[in-house]
């Protein structure tokens, strides 16, 4: 087995999105389904990107699509937890970016789970990769550590 990075603290992230777990997120043993972690991370990321003026599927601007993701689990999260998800951009290319997120349980300062999503900017009509527009790049830069 490889050594894995220990949980990060809240100060590793730039922006935060509160998320509510739901009753049906848990299985019959009271554990939250693995796919639910991805759903919650995706929801937090999309909220953040929309607040930056991105992901307008009805407009003509390019949009971002996920081409890779992954999740590491440290501690259990389950309904009725109300986690907060921290976000940061750790890589920004000409048409792609890497967003890392940490899920924090109520009042805890160490991650319960961590995810990464790699996004590629695509034309809204053709879904072919295009350079990320400067206004969108500027928004993504606000999520980078100073």
C-alpha cells in the first residue's frame, strides 16, 4: 500500500459551501453511500462555479465538464450531518483546472473526506475543448491559495 496524505485542515481551502445530508443518503447500516460523497462534492463545486458566473448551460459561453475525479475517506459522514465543503483550485491550464475539496463535519477542523475533480472547458454547443475564457479564468483564480 502507498502512504496517503493525512487529512487537511480548513485553512487549506479558500471557499466553503454548506451542504445538508438527507435521510436516503444512508444505507441500512447507517453509513452514507460512497456515491453520495461524490454527489455532495459535485453540488458544492457547482454552487461555487455558478456563483463565479460559470456553468450557464443556457448561455453561449463555454462550460466546464468533469473528466476525472477521485475521493479519499478519513472519517464517516452520515445523515443528519450538515457538513461544510472547502474548495480550492490547485491547477489551472489553458483549458483545464483541478479543483480539490475537503468535507468537514459539524465543528471539526480536519477533513472527513477529500475529493478532486479535473474539469475541461468545452464549447457549449459542440462540447469540444476550448481555451477557458479570461473572465472564467479570473473567477477560478479567486479559488487559488495566495
